[in-house]
């Protein structure tokens, strides 16, 4: 049971510990680099967010704020996760995973639409 939690946690809580955000909204990264594939996805998401700044600054600011909020909340969770039961962790972890995946999907969607709109 704890092994599953550890695997799920490491798959989600990854990347960007050494990467500093480029915006004025710099938030201390809440993720630890553990699993390369998840880390690469987080890095790709942050790169797409940075690219969005050039094509849609309003969306960039919105998503940067969301990213900072998720990062801050995840950091708070990491600080207490060893103090709560496995049941609580199993309940909460999917919510954090969904939050970052959903945000990255929205960033990718808006970036694609913004770049494509400039082709015409």
C-alpha cells in the first residue's frame, strides 16, 4: 500500500526544482525531480507556458497564476503528507495530479490555437 503511494507520489511530484520561472510571478517549485518521464512532461508544460507569453500574454498571465497557485498548494501538501493517513493521501493525491494535468492541457490548447490563428 505504501509502495503504491510512493510510486503515485513520485509520478506526480516531479520536475522543475532546478528550473526558475521566467515571469515576475516566480513561485518556488513544489515538485521534486524523481521520475524522468513525469519531469519531462512538467518541463514541457512550463516551456509551452513560456511560449504562450509571446502569442497570448493575457492567457499566459492567467495560466502562470494558476501554475503558481497549484505549486504553492502542492508545496503545502508535501509539508504535511507524512503526518496524515494513507487514506487521506490516496484521496488527495489524484486531485493534485488532475490539477496539473488539466492546467497543462489548457496551456497546450491555448498555445496551439494562438499559434494557428496567426497562420491565417
